[in-house]
């Protein structure tokens, strides 16, 4: 399912198309459909990755169920039958295309910030630490190595960009954006969610290096929304092969990024076509992530 979901048999057209998901406005609810589109460097690539949308939807559904005692979420149902009952008269979604990739959710007033939590020193955090000794305003001890576990998980928010790249911001900047009280609540809930998910994953042999959460208000109550601890929103490593000093391979679309970097592509459309072996390697990573996370 590489493209938008519309046309004969559905009676629907998406209200908004993201890089990898289609959103449908159903009045007081939203329908989120995870497609198999894949993006890198903010560009949608071709071909799609088979079953990617189903895999990510199942992973998010698992985490929403497992963490609802920590913070409520926006999910109404992931059952296609429930979705079809919520659609306007005459509209329906065929199971062959939509089973396993739909989320019926209550509409939320989104907090326009990405709530990132970092448990390990890697990626942009590692680059910043090398230059300044800090990560997003958090001063860290000297002498830390790449991929080293941090003394405590760090809350490092970023802007929420519908187009282009998100940008890291300090906790003080977040407080200016959303108010001091809400900023504290976002930090507290994000750290609680990260610690709970990281502990559960470690028992399954996976390390949650970092992840991001999104929140919104529903009837005045703060809830976690969007997706949760998927390979698209998180950096996860195999604990059995983890070593300090070098960033381990992640259960994500790293094969795609590696291929694109080798081509010398300038990261502007059009992107090179993904070879079959790169698509296959990416599918394998996503499927292993699903099996291990939900086992």
C-alpha cells in the first residue's frame, strides 16, 4: 500500500497526507492509516516497503495498551470493523488493503513539541557533546564515549515541524512556548514512559537508546498521541551486540540511509530508487523489531 487510500470502494479521500501516513477527518475522531511509504532525509522514496505500515501500527498498539496506566492515550480502536462503523454512510475500507494498518483515534489539541528522551549518548546528542560537553542544555560529565549510557535519561524537546526538520530546543525554550507548568508535565510523563518502555525492552534483549513522544489535550486531559516506541520514532539496539564506543546498528531504516549515503545523493528530490536488496533488508529489520517487542 504505497499511495493514498482513496478511490472506488472507499468513498474517502485523506484530509492530510504525511510522508508515511494518511489522515482522515471523521468529525470528532481521526482515522490514521499507516501506509508502506518510506522516507529519508524528508523525502519520500520508491519503492515502498511491504507491510511497513502494518508492522508500525501493531507496535504502537502494543505500547498504547501497555502504558495506559501511566498516561491515557488517544486510541479508540485498531479494529477495522470498528473503523468501518465510524465511517460516513456509503464508505468502507477493504480488509485486503487496510487490515492491521488503521488507528481510530479521538481528536486532540496537539502540543506543538516533540518530547524526546535520550538514554544513551548517540546521534546529534553525541555530536553536540563533543563540541560543548552538553546535550540540549544538559551539562554532562567529561570523558563520556559514543553510545555510552547516560547517568540519567535526558528530556531534550524539539520543535514539531510539519515540513522539514525538527530543531532541538532547551527545556527553558519549551517552557516559553507552552508554559512552565505544561513543560514540567511533559517532561515528567515523557521520562516515566521512557523508563517503563526501556525496562520492558531490556527484558526482551533490546536497548531503547532514545525515543520521542507526542502529547495532546482531549477534553482538557493530557494524553499521549501519534505513535509510540516504533522503529520510526526510536533508536533501538540489540543488547547482545551492544558495545560502548561505537553506535550500534538500529532496528530501523538504516539500510536505506546507508544506501542513499553511498550514492552521493544531494538529499533533494528525486531520490534514487531503492534496490530490492535494500528493501528486503529493511523489511527484515522491521519484522524482527515487531517480533521481539511484542513477544
